[in-house]
C-alpha cells in the first residue's frame, strides 16, 4: 500500500494562502494504446426533429496510451435508418498519443414523421486486441408547417414554440391590455412581465426570449415574401428590441441567450409605438429546405420605454418559378392613338397588366417621335427613349408632354428565371 499526501505550508504569518486539490486521477501506466472517446456516452436522444431537417452529435476519439490505436470501422444497425455517420478524416484511423483527436458525427435526418427511430453505432478498434464501443441513438420526427402560413393567433399558441425559461420579460399569446391590443382580431404575440396580463416589460431586468416555428419551404420557388405587423418602442439603438432570424432546425433557441446567425430583415425592430407593416423577401435558395423562423426579444438593465415587442398578422407565401417564358405586358393606358387629350402640358399615369407567367421587373420606356428616324427599329427606339426602371403599374413619371408632339411608349418585363426582356412593339 502506498500513501500520497498533499501538504501546504506558508512561511508568512497571518497570510491568507489557500491550497486546493481537485480531480486527482491515478492509474497504471498503460502498456498499449488506450481508446478514449468524448463525450463518453452510451446513448443519445436527438429529441423531436422536423421532417426534412437534421440534428447531429459529434464525438472525438483519441489515444491516451503508447503505441498505435487503429480504428477500422464505425458502423450502424438497421436498414437505411434516418441516421448517417460522417468520419473526419476518412477511415481507417491510426492514432498515437501525440496525434490530435479524430472525429465522427452521427446525423439524424428524418424523412417521415413518427418515431422514435433507433440505431446502434459501433466503433471497432484495435489496441493490441480487437474491441468495440457502442452508442445507442434515438430520435423522433414531426411535420413542419407548410406554406402558405397566415398567423394571427386567433386560436391560441398553436404549434409555435415559446422559449421563456425563467426570464422576467417573456412572450405570451393573448388579447393584451387596455393600452396595447392586437393589430386585428382578438389575439397577438407580445412581451409581458406579469404572465401576459399587461403588455409591458421590466426595464432593469435583462431578458432574452424567443418564439419560433419550423417551416418547410416549397420547391422550385423564386422567392418567399414574409410580412407581419409589429410594434415596439424599447430602447435605441439596439439595447431593447426585437430581431427576426431564419436558422437551421438544429439551432435551438435558449432563454437568456441571443442567436448569433441567420438574422433577416431590419437590424432592430424598435422605436415604433404604432403598428407598422414589415415585408422581408426571403430568397428562392430556400426552396426545398426546412428552416426555423424565430422572433427574439432582448432587453438590458438600463432605461427603456413601453411597449416591448408586439407581433400580429404574420404571412409567409411562396412565389413559384414560372413554368414558361415571361408574357409581354399588355399596355392599357394611354392607348394607341389616344384622343381627347388635354391641350396644355400635363402628366400621364401609365398602366399595364400581364397574364400567364409574370415578370417581376418592369421598365417603362418613353420617346418623342421627333427624336426617331422614319421606319425606326426597336433598337433605335430604346436608344432614344427615356427609361424608368424597376417600377410598378400604375406609374406616373415626372414628365410634362408638349401639345402637337407624338410620343411612343412600351413596358419591358423580365424575371429571374427568364431574364430575356419581353415587350410589345412601341
């Protein structure tokens, strides 16, 4: 039997010299490689993951003994389960005690709702004798919301997730109070410091809270317009405010912690005491993905102003990619050979429309015939015409017409999927 003692001594009288010992570990010096994995788990539950989303867990393997540790395979049970293994670097591995850790991830990517789904992942290694290490994984899946989405919370919280924790200023769904009520209908989402009774926050109690929903974005879309009504005075510029995020479904909002990626829309939603409309055009690159839409409130411990964040009338829709070439705009007004026009200088309000595949960009071109040669071509026209770009119908340019002069005009349309411009002959 051997005894080990830790002894602290001070040579200074009346001094405060503390001595601490922690995490003492004694073992025999190994004779061969030692398989070490972190975290040292034998089971892991991914919880609920939306269909089309994913969650992952990473493990690090090291050799804490002499000699080489050979990891020959990492395998799973089951036939095509919704789990996959991603080793870094590729197998097999040969590790000495001087080598950094090699890693592998187990990824849960459910394609159907249900569960729990299960698999066992087994690491096979050799440290002088072949051995294995097995971890059991479980996970369940649910269907995310599909487009279009309209939300005014008239039926309560629904399938929105609220993450308040123990924060003083928290999200609630309800009718609000006599001072601050919904934009429309009977309910809305708001921050409250008294369980939802009033729409108010405690300005000297720092809080971060979230409300979110998982959404499956349609495939083959040009864009996804997101709109909502909001109201929030808070404190400028960013001390007390709301922000909007669109993140992967493996990003789980935590009460008291702000998100650091995926912010969309304005930098800060605050300094507005009246209901205000906001539209954020989300890109078509989201097509076919599942994302998490998060509204987050944050305030610090300094001064602030009521009300805190309020949200109502959320709308998220999909704009599909056109299935065929863009249709040229129909020119409505002024019509060809328009008569009964004012003799004095005046402004025109142009209007046009389309049918079939819609352009998403319109450019108006206007030219005086006096600036064109007889028998002019479309190239001649566009070279001489005044352009009014990226406009919508109806449109009134700041241009005064001259009596006795003849003008020609057209509108050119295009969109991202079919960028070649189309137009009717001027």
